[in-house]
């Protein structure tokens, strides 16, 4: 019976959250790359170091309209 409820366990939630964060990090970088915008090592490192889902959401939206990768971090 305990296995049925594992998805409610805090550890399971932590794993899901980490997956969501990693997915958002990768998508932000992919959008820039798909658009032909060069991504420096410094930008890549900053995006991959971020664990704030809301901040990654903002950067992901900016990646859609940015003309260069540095624009992700505007107003910070």
C-alpha cells in the first residue's frame, strides 16, 4: 500500500521539482540556439545554475524575443 502513495512523499515532490527546473533550464537554452543566437559559456552556466522556477520562466519568455543571449538577464 505504501508504494501507491509514494508520489505524495516529499522526496517524490523534490524529484519532480528538480525535473521541472532542469527542463526549463534546457528549454531556455534551446530556444536561443534554435533562433540562432549564440550562447556563451557564461550565459549557459548562469541559466544552468538557476534553481528558481519563476526566474527560469521569465528567462524562457525573454529567449523567445531576445536578439542576444545577454537580454535574458536585463533588469537584474
